[in-house]
C-alpha cells in the first residue's frame, strides 16, 4: 500500500541511494540527482513500506531571454523513475506526475510570459516503458533525438595547434557577471533558439573542475568549449565556432584541448551529446575518437 507522497527531505538520503542503485542496476537510465537542498521543492518521492518506490523531479532547462524571436520556447524538463517492475504502474506514476506538473506550472511563473513554455522529458531509447507512459498516457510528442558519445582518454590524443598566429586561447574561469555576459552574448549568437542563459551557465560552472576554453582574436571570442567532471566521467559541452572562423580546424583544437584537460585531471573517459541529425558534428566528434554509446529520445507537451 502506498503510504506517502511528499517532497524529498534530508533524512531520505540513505533511501535515495538505495533507490538509485536499484533503478540503475544492470541498465542505463537517465536519472537526476536531487541537487542541493534549495532544489528539493522540485523533487517529489513516493514511499512504500519505508522505501522510495518512485521519484520525480522538474527543472527549468532553457530560459528564453528577452529579445529572442517570439517562436522560441522556455523548456522545463521532468524526470520520473520507479523501481524495476513498477514502470507500468500508471497509478503510481500518475500520483507523482500530478504534483510534478503543478510544480512545473509554478516554475513557469518565473519565466517571461512573452514566450510559451514546453514541458519536456528525455529518456534513453531502451527505456521503452518510461517513454510509453509519457507518450501514450500523457500525450507527449516527439521533440528530438540525441546521441551520447564517449571517448576513451587512455587512448592517444592528437596534439593540435591553432593554424592562425593571431589567435590566442586560455583556460577561463569566467569570474564575475561582466565576463559571464561577455560569453553569453557570443553564445546567443551561435544558438539563438537555445541560448544557454545565465542560470544554466551557473549550473555548469558549479560542476567540479569546470573550465571554459575560449579562442580569441584581438580579445574577442571567436570559439569556445567547456569541460568539467561528473563523478568519474569528463563532460564536454557548448562547443561552438563563429561562422567566419569555421572549417579552419578550431573545433578540432577545442575538442583535443578539452580531452587533454580532462585526462590531466585524472579521468579515463569523456562524454558529450549531439543531435542525431547533425551529421557535421557527428563526423567531427568521431574524428577525435568519440563513439556513439546511447540514444536519448526527447518528447514534449505545451505547458498550459
């Protein structure tokens, strides 16, 4: 019998660890950790016989800034997992989905009303039952598909240099709001439909060993990448090159520099994600040793 559905609390940490190991044992799933205590208003758990039997979480992932085209949308994501064997327990899933949806509506109020908001979910393709719940039960529609790619850092990493002598690069801590705004202004030029935004940038910077790797021409950013540690895995994110500087080997330089950085801090593997339809990016990542290991399918509904 289901005894309780409520927000996550400090005393639930041992139960969460047990739940995590049960959910991820012998299979790959997209599982969100609860984050710091100030995030726990977004985390709702179901308890049965003193154990967590399901956990749900919502988070603002993409916040559209003023000045973007009106067709852009804010993105709030939901992550909802049950113990193995209860993935088809729609009664349990629905009891968590309802308060999670309500919380998503509360988060929506923090976003600019000038733009519509999507509620999205992403799961690995092998998570068939979880995907089926959102599509068949809740009416979510396909959004896009991403590959997770992985690189063995114990394999040789080619040393690449910048071909233009007037270009400089460094490892950048991006200290202070002015430096962050300087970066985000260029990043928004590259990704106008999915700009990172200040909040998401702060989340990235909070990861252990985070660094940015900008390439500069006369002090102006013309390309960049980010890298950090997540547990025992290196992550590479937000790789971009401004249009006038593409096809000059700069992206390859950024990737090999990031890979070397992650290897130097003691990691043995690195990962990144890429849209399955982005053939140029797939070719680039494969050229520096990345291989596809998993496919993530994302779905959405309009949050109203």
